[in-house]
C-alpha cells in the first residue's frame, strides 16, 4: 500500500454512514446515545478528509475531540499494522480520548487483541496509543513519540502541553502521508499553538466560534440594548447567541470579559488574547508634529476626507490624562491629538472646541462615565455637538482590541505618549487591564465610530453650469448673460 493511499479517509458519505453505527456517552446523563454528527463535527471530518494536516482552534465543548477520536478509530480499522498516537496534556485526558476510540470500535464490533489504558491493538495489527506530553520527574523533556513511528497523529490541547518540544519529536516520527490533526483551545499569545496558527505552514486552519455551536443559545430571553450592541461589536450575529454569551459571562466568569472570550471566542484573536502580559505587542513610531491651538497636529485637515474625534476625560489631578484623538476616517490614521494630565474640564472643553473647528467632524465622541458627563456639557456650552459614549468592561475591551489591531498593523501611530501607553498597557494577574491607556481609549472611541459610520467618498456633484469652459484660454467672456 502506497503512502499516498494510506493518508486518505473514506468519503464524507461513508463516514456519515459509519458514524450512524456508533454510540457515544451522553455528557449529561452518562448513558449511551446514538452518535449523530453535529454541524461542527461534519465540518471537522470534511476538513481532515480534504487536507489531512489541520489545526482546529475552538472553544469549549463543541465535540471536536470526539469527532477526531472517531477518525482515529476509522484510520486504524482501514489500514492494517498502522500506529495512531492520541496525545494530550495530561494522562487523564489521553486515557479519556483512548476510551472514546475504544467505544467507537466496540460500536462497530471491531475485535481487539489488546485493550488497556495505554493502547488498543486491533485484529488487523493496527494500534492506537494514549500518550501524555509531559516530562516525568527528573526529566527535562517527555519521551512522547521518541521510540515509535506513527502513521497518524491526534494532538489534543496542544497549547497546554507541559512539554511542547514533544510536538517536534512526534511530527518527526510521522510518515510523510500521515494525517496530523491538532485540536486545541488557546492559552494566550506566544506559545506553540499561536505560532502554528499565525505562521505560513502546511496546516489548514479552521476556527470554530462560540456562535457556530448551535447548542450555545438562550432562546426567548430578552437581551438589553447595551449587550446587544456589544455582542455585535464582538462579532456575534445571532441574538440568542448573544443572550447565551452574556449569561455565561456573568454566571461563570463574574463579568470577566477577557477570560470568558478566551474560553468562548467569537473571533480567533479573542482566543489568543493575553491571560497576563503586554496587550499591544509593538511600539508605534513617534511622528513629528506641529502645535496648533494647543493640539499636536500630525496631518492637517484634508477637505477630501472626513474626521472623527474621541475624548477621554480625567480628573486633572496629575495621574490619568485627559485626551483628545482625531482620526482620519478614510484610513484610520491619527491626524491630531491632545494629552494633558492636569487639564481642568474648562481647559479640556476649550481644546475640544479647537479640534472641532480645525477638523469639522459631525460630532465629538465623549465618554460620559463619571466626570466625562461634565465635559460633554461644557463642550455643548461651547457649541460642540456631542455623541455620548457610555463604557462598560465589554465596550472598553472591544475598543482596546481595535486599537491593538490598528497599532500592530501599522495603521495608527502618533505622539510619544501613545508609544508609552502601548508599552505600558497590559493584562495583570487578575486578568484586568492595567497601565496607561487614556489616549488608547480616545482612539478606541474613534475606531468604534468609524466602524458604525465609515467614510464614504462623495463624487463631485455636477451642475448645469460649467464655469471652467468659460474661463479657458480661448474664450472671451465679459460676465454678462
């Protein structure tokens, strides 16, 4: 049998038929139940059959590992004398995955000659091994995969392997056509899973959002307007999924949005956010500027675009800063800003008026939590139209995530204060935002507004009278009709 043939799985139609023969243990009742493929599990089978080397980035309890254990059993059944490795971060998990393979084989009435906690040997000579990617006491590295050659690898919860060097040993042991399937939740940025997901390699990458799992719904429940808007900002599209997410946020995570999104991500970047550590991975360059009416100007007003202004207010006590950010709506760049740790409300509103006159936005976005309400009123008294921004943990997270993406992709840079904030802003041990973030907040208000009110280039209006043709060199027009 050639290696090319050995790397293949049956068609989806055949896998569906084989799955209908199997039973699994119901997670709620503990009783055997028919193995009916969920929509996500069908996508998993299709991805593996199509590519063979796949990374599945997922949230909790979507049935991913169960579907791949089914493929482990099918592969061992299809090809005689192959070795399949089922690898997890703990011994308990690896044995649990092997038990699922065992259940599938029993459902299909497949005979075995060895069936214990460590491995299963089928009558056709194929073997499925339970392996733990963990170093024993006194060892720097585990011995996982260092003495066997495998024809299929099922690597579960890779982000949490105590010995991530085992990945290299296992993949080196695999045949050239061996399916290599990684399924894992994330433990944050910078680890092996993060590098595999973000780098160019041979793996096909499939992300399962929390909303894609149809069981994560809370039907018939009223969702507050605020949570509904925040849910849409986080990438949700289904109202029942938003209701479920915010219920879980309060019931299981005590309102800790960072932790909840890491366990139940709606976008891939939610899964990889830092559990602890620096929030923005790069330091933006410091741009040259001029000073106009107390405002740092990086780009003077361009009549061909439009602008948005965001304001974050502090108490003027020399600690937090009052900030103004002016963003060009056409490209999201920082056109101007104001930063002062001692500005009073009256001084801040004067500078808001100056920025408004200089760049002419439709309105100014001002956070009205706490002292910001007085800033909004003072700005209105100066003739500035105001859009009030009421922030919550969820909206702050959403705005700072947009700033993170904009800075890391080189779209936003500006004063030295922005560079310092990007260096300072981090997630602390309690998984809360810490460090300086005042200008980042103001920029976040702008980015959120641009998202809802993007720049639309206006075509030049045509009139019935064209002055240009009368002013050309070969015309003599005396101005009389």
